[in-house]
C-alpha cells in the first residue's frame, strides 16, 4: 500500500506542478484515482511540506508549495 501511496503522490505532484492549485475532487478526477488514495497521498505530501490543504466549504483546495 505504501508503494501505491507514493506513486499517487508523484502523480499529484506532477499535476500540481503544472496547475499549481486545484480542488481535491478535480485532482482525483484528473489523475483517475480513487478519492481515498488521493487523500492518503495528499496527507503524505502535506506532512512533507509540499502542499497546503485548505477546507473551503465542503471541498478541499490544494496548493503546491515548491521547496527551494
């Protein structure tokens, strides 16, 4: 499972590197992955400081934070 989370985190990274910001739903749809695995992967990226996650109403907005 940890391998899949890492792979999906990479897919999210590539998507956000291109678009910088998106909602959770938009990311899951764009990379064609289940919302649960996207959440796990975003948690990993968030913990490492690569994304900011903000709750907006019933949705989450994800912003890419490129580390220098």
